C-alpha cells in the first residue's frame, strides 16, 4: 500500500506531461519552502497553493476535490498544522519578490522518510484503509498532524474522528481509516522515537535550494519559517502590509481593485481571484489583527484571529463560552486553522457562526480606514446577505466584547448549530446562541440570538422577556421557544430547510437546551399527523 499511496501513485500520474502554471502578466517570483526544499517559481501569487503544487511542482499526491475546503483531499501541513491547499493564496505563505519570510509546506510526498509518516503509511496498509485511494493522501497528512500534535488523541477514537472531521471519504470507509490512525497511535506510544519535534521533513538549518529555481537568491535564516511578510512592490497583484495603517493606505490607493483577505476560506473558493485584475491585500500577517487582548471589562479580539485560536483560547472559553463552542463547529480543523472571525462577519452570510455568539454579548466592531475609526454594534453590521455597513476603503480590525471581571454565579450560555455533517458543512440550517443568569427558579439577563434564520442575525427579545417574566417551568420554556420561532419574520425559505422547518428547529433547540441545562422536566404532547 505504501508504494501505491505515494511512489506508485505518483509514478502513474507523472507518466503523462504535468502542465505548469502559465507565467502570465500576473506572474511574480514566489519563493516557497516545500518538503524541505526552497522552490522559486514565476507564478501568480494570488493562485492557490493547490494549483502551484500540482501544476508547477508536479506534487500531485495533493488532490483537487471540492475546491472549497469541504472534503480535505488537498490537505497539506503548513508549519506542521493541517490546512486545505485549495484555500491558501500562494503569496501568503511564500515570499514575493526578494523580501518576506517562508512558511514550511509538507505534502504527502514529504512524509516519505518521516518516522510518523512511514508509520501511518504502514498502518493504512495493514488496516485496509485504502479503497479508491483518492482521499487517502489527505487523510494521511491530516492524521500526521493529529498524532504529532495531540498525544491524547492517539488513544481516543472519538478525538481522532473529531480531528479528522475535515476529511471526507466518498467510499465511506471511515471505520478502517480510524482503525489505521489508532494503530499508528499505539505504535507511537510504544516507540517514543517516532515523535520528532520541529520540521516534519528536514531538521532546522538543513534547508536545500532547488537547482531549478528561477534565480532570485533565497535564504531561510536559521531554519526559521513563518511570520508576517513585508509590503512588496506597488505593481504587485499581492500586497502584504505589516500594519493596519499600511493596509488602510493601500485600500485607499487601490480603490475597488483591492480585495482584503485574511484567511481565504471565502475569497479562495473555486480558484480565487487569479483570473481577475483584483489586488489581494493580505491581512494575515498584521500582528495587531491577530491579537486577543483582555482589558478591564472588555475582550478585544483581532479580526484576523482564527477559529482555531478562538477554539483553544482559555480566556475566550472562560468569558465567552458560546463563541468558543461556535469556533469548534466551523468546518473541519483545516478550515478552523485558516478562517478568521473578521472574515466570517464581513462575508455577511445569514449563517455566520460568529454573529449570534457575539450578539448575545452586545459586541461592537471596530472599523478603520485611512480617514478614521468608528464602532458599530455587531447586530447592525450586516445589512443583507453579502452586504455590510463597511464603507469603501474600510476594514474590520477588531471585535470588542464587554465582559464581567469574573463570570457570574449561575451563568448559562450555549451555542447550538444544526447542519449537515454535525454542523461542520458550509451550509447551516439554523444556529441558536443564548446567555442568561440563573437566580433560584428564575432567569435574569437573558439574551437569545438566531443565525441562518433570516437575512441577518436576529435577536429574539420577546422570548428573552418571557423567560425573565416568572418562575421557570415547562410552560414558560415552551412559550419562549414559540416566541423565538415567531421572531423569524423574514426567514430564509429555500430548497434546503424550509422556513417552517427552521422555525421548528429554533423552538426545539431552545426548549431542549433550556430544559436539559436547567433540569426542568419537559414532556411535550405528541400530536398525531
């Protein structure tokens, strides 16, 4: 199996000619560190990493599946963490021109000779975890990230399944895949030498420069990779400002040609903007946008903070548990590593997971441009699907969330998402966020927000009022559920879930969660159809 997965598979695929990415008018010299070798290529820096790996470098073990981060067949490691290559603009991880730093990319081919990679190849073979084989390289690469970074996951089947939730097997061969990863985990526990820190393929300081590079000097100081890139030449189609002020200046200069991007999970879908004349303004390297700062009675979250950071951050989990719960359900781990809170809000999808979890806290958004700064309540930011209050040249820089000095006793807070694949698919059916404080047999300070239930996030104020109006019992909770459903005055009604179904979901989620969490015996009457 090992030979067919990498060597044999590649030999067969490479028997025909592998076309290169055309060095058209948007091409620039981009320097990448791939599988321990620095590659210098003349490519469009707005092109996806997937396209460059396959078409320019011939690394076709990384497969082209859905093109939107759903299937995981294009999974690679970026500085050791699983990412979808289809969603990464190559300029964001390489250095454009002669400046910048380099992020380390490892593909399935790069796992040859890697102790954990070889262990996984053997385990997939022994467990019979390969059927058609198309998804296998993505699973192996994702599993490498799981086993190397999370020792506890090696023995826990549920944890392994959760960490591989960003990878799909169209042959539905999940049982042997999970068995293979667990088998590799058992071997790793028995042989500590299989866990190696640092780079996957090449130790620090031994990076090679490819002999077929285009001629621009390449250096990787001390083997260090990653970090913010520097702004490049003004004529570039890819700019990486180092500060918010620089970003605002570039947006003002470029006007409508500017396309801000921080994660790529929306902009890069279906090939991204490489065929247009848009100039990508990469915000992912601006340190200020990637910071989480706890201030007196406020948590400031930079707009470029990833869902993975929010999922794992202790302050977010303690102060904003609904947001942490939402972060854990945004796509698979690869999407969580790439996607940002700010991008989720600016995209203005009716199902934006961040909006309900922030609306229940009365969060404000900080918007900046070359002319100044202003704040907008999160519930007023989106005007309609795909439309926000952002003015030309303005960017979302931070989310400002009021928080108490310490969480109150009796706090109740949750975020629930209903959708395909346990809520991890792109399409949400409905989301419900709720915050309240229990005081004996009553609730105070109740706030309820609904997502994917209308064109924008909805606040179910009448449902909240009913819950605070008297002692808790089944009738009050049922009335609140009905009021929350009735709050959907302008629902999303399409071929996925109907408006009536969304209303039933909202009522059912609220009743179930409140009854279970508050210990209220709720036994609805079953009506015959």
